[in-house]
């Protein structure tokens, strides 16, 4: 009796069951990778390039400068 309960307890323990540990770590890595990818896509979307701003350029710095 004592052997069966110890064995059942060891099967649920992470230290003794390498298969369930590997499966758990695999799912944690997959979930972490998906979360990281979604977070990076969201960050790129928030900080995206909004377009060409309308900046006033001084006339003396143009390709054909106009001097006073």
C-alpha cells in the first residue's frame, strides 16, 4: 500500500516525471514566444511611421539655395 501511494505521488511530482516536465516547459516556451511576438507586433504598430511631416526648410539650405 505504501509503495503505491508513494509511486502515485512521485508521478505527480515534477522532479520525478520528466515527461510531464518537458511537456510543461515546451508549452511555456510556446506561450512565451507567442506572447513576445504579439507584444512586439503591437509595439511596432503603436510606434509606426505616421507619414511625411510638413517641415519648413530654410531657403539657403535648398539644392538651389536662394541667398539674400
